């Protein structure tokens, strides 16, 4: 199988990657087992991105709260 480069640094990139993988499966360019593996990885990356974004927001709110005190 040819090497595939997929971007997953942001939620937008993950969404585009998932769409690309879905199209590849629909066009017979990728088997569903490979697609499922990629989808699981994308879900893990999305979860980590969300956790990082939540932590950034919490840190910012704590900083604002400390400045108010």
C-alpha cells in the first residue's frame, strides 16, 4: 500500500483527515480495517486536543480570577 500522509494537529485537520479516509474507503482506495484504525487514532487525537483546549481555558480563567483578587 502507498504511504499516506494525514494531518492531525488541529480539530479542523482531523475533520479533513476523517473525510479523506471516508472518501478513500468509498472509492475502494483503502480497506475498512485500515480506515477503522485511522479513525480510532483520530478520535484519540481529538480527545487530546479537547483536553488541551479545556486546560488552556481553565488556566486562563484562573489567571483572570487571581488578577481580580
